[in-house]
C-alpha cells in the first residue's frame, strides 16, 4: 500500500519528511510497521535518515 501511494503521488520516499504511523505500542506490532515502511521506502531510494516517524496516542 505504501508503494502504491508513493507511485500514485508521483514521488519517491526521500521526498517525505514526516510520517504519522499507527503505532500499536506493542513489541510485535511496532517492529512490523517500521519494517514495512523501511522496505517500501528502500524500494524508491537508497537514502536514509530523511523521514521522521511518530505516533500520537490518546
């Protein structure tokens, strides 16, 4: 889904500076979510350290 969104927007991942993630706050969920972003982002750029990621919980 991330790759589809990047393609439809006509951008590469290194043009994104901030992502508000779901953030399950679990030892299982959070690593899966970060791995998915990493895998998708690395498919469009080899740059690293360009995007901040956060999750706001109530």
